[in-house]
C-alpha cells in the first residue's frame, strides 16, 4: 500500500517560501522544521518569485475593460426601444 499524497494549503506554501526567501536557515533546516522535502521548498520559492508581481497588479484596470461603457449601454437601450416600438406597430397591424 502506497503513501497517501499530502496536499498543502496556499497559506502554508507561502509561509515556507517566505522563510526560504529570508535565507536565515538552510533548506535542510527548513525541511526539518516544516517536514517538507527541500526540492519542494525550492519549487515553492521559485513559484513565489515568478508570480509575485500578480500580487501588486491593479485590479481596477481589468474591471474597466471588462465592463461595457455607459455610452454602449445607452446605445443598446435605444436600439431595443426602437425594436420594441416596431414590434408593437407590426402586432397592431396584424390584429
């Protein structure tokens, strides 16, 4: 029967990676302290360094580009009102 795979939380991974970044202890010492293999600690550290810029990205810029502008919404409302009026006239002609 094989070993059960352990999954670590993101908070734990961040804690270990930050400890590795501080370089106050060696990887062997960190491995013994957190009971994680040194290669895994190195991998988490490199992931933290490569993705650290995402923490400081401005989320407001994304929201502006994803949301339609007010002018676009007014244009859509106008178009729907014209279509609605046209359909009302056509339905009156049929009856």
